[in-house]
C-alpha cells in the first residue's frame, strides 16, 4: 500500500526501456475510489515520536524540500483519500503535503514517514487465528497459513507485490498444530489483496525500517515506520521456489536479549 501511494507521477524519460523503472504508484489514480478493505483506514503522521512507548524511526519535522511535515489521511474505511505529495504536482493535487524525502544521492520522492494502519473493527489475535481455521475448513482445506515475517523489500522480485515469506507455518484445522513451511513465495499477488482483508487484530506492531524509494532507478533509503495490526486475507496462494529466502537468526541479538 505504502509503495503504491508514493511517487504519484511517473518521471519523464526518453528511453522506452527505462520507463517501467520510473512509473508512478499504481494507486495514485484511484483517489476517491476503494483501494483497500473497508475494514482498514490509514494515515501518516511524521510528528509522532512514540507508539506505546516504542520510538518511531520515521519521525521528522521538515521534509527534504523544506516543507513542514503534516498529518495525511491516506485511506478512510477503504476509500483512498490522499497520496503522498512532494513539490511535484499532479493533476488532482497541486501542493506538497510535506512528504518529499530522499536518501543520499537520490532525487526527492513523495514517500512515507510514520504510516499508521488501523482497523475499524478488530478482534484479539487468538480469535483471528480461529477465524483463519474456520475459513480454511469452509474452503475444504486441511490447513491455513500464518506468515509471521517477510524478507526485506530489497529482496523482492521487480514484478512482485510482496517479498517472499521468511517465517511461514501451516496451521492444521483438525488440531491447530503448526508446521513450518520453507522455500515458498507468493503466487501472482496483486493490489486486489488489499481489498481482500477480512479481519484484523486488536494488537498492533511497530516496524521501524529502511524505506527504499519507489523508483527502481535512483533508489536509496530513508528511515520510516509502519504501525499495523495482523490481518487475515481471504485468499492468497503460495508456491514452491528454488530461491531460498533469508534465514532467520538462531539466537536473539545479545544486545536486545539482556
């Protein structure tokens, strides 16, 4: 979602082969239309410094074009209300909303700071898992799949919507036991998956990360934060892959394990 409401305009370039690397976010043309599930709303507030006592890496006061950072309501009950804007105008929006950001040696691009995704209706994580098993049973499946971690954004295939799962588990409908799934990737995921979210947890997670620019060329990173619940998607498919994803560490980092 964040990547596709960033960079609301394509960069002008003469070489046809390079245009696909400098395209606008796919959701930028859906202002006023449904972009995500009606269960979800999203806003970006770079002024937030903490979320439930967790420091937020994406906070800033002024963007890289000298515009004061502002709170932007991106989606409301599934309807796309705004996109990230820098000083580069688009037909629907003429003004920056303080989200022009750039890493070292990169052109300024409209992109996230502190993105908060909230659920209009939420349930406890245990009930969300129970709903997963119920839906898997209704589909006639032996198990559903829980994904607890994805690979880094930089490891994503250029044409893929999501990076491959790193921690994925089969959850069997008969007894709820979990079994690890290895060497898999998503099959043909599109932005439609954002509209197929049918449940969200009450618990939220803070993901401080390096946000890589939406343009594949001229890309470097800026600090950013994503705060979001766990979500239940009605239908996604996984397939085997020969490309092995990043392995999770065997032991916790000694600094954070104290």
